[in-house]
C-alpha cells in the first residue's frame, strides 16, 4: 500500500510541475499596451516598424503568427551596436490587414 501512495504522490508532484511549465509567463492586457515604433504607408497600406540604434543595419522579420512584440527583449540588445529595424508584416501585429488580401 505504501508503494502505491508514494507512486501516487510522485505522479501528483510531476503533474503539478508540468502544469507550472504550461502557465503563461506574462499576462498582458493588449488594450493597455501602447504601440511602440512608427507607422509608414507602403502602397496604400500602413506598415508598423520599430527602429532603434545606429551603425550597420539588422532587420528582424517575424515568422507566421508573430510580430514585433516577439523581439521586445532582442531589439534593445542589438541596438547597442547596430541600427535595428523590426517590422510587422501586413496583417500582423500593428500593421494593417491589406484591403484586398486573400488569406485562404
């Protein structure tokens, strides 16, 4: 019986540790987050970008379902030695969704 109780306690402890790993690290109210960076119009669409630093240029382009927020910790570090530009592709982040886009 003791063996089963120890095994059960181990399973409960493992599940608790696993649940802690799945917990989101940051909880943000996106309505209260200000838009960093600037908007520029390109071919009639507003494109959002962040630009910091000086020197040789480093351009950060996010992957699918990402945006400039993904680089919030990387940009200041790169900007120490480089002109760092991160952009939100059209339809992502703070950039506009193209008016005539076909997302299917």
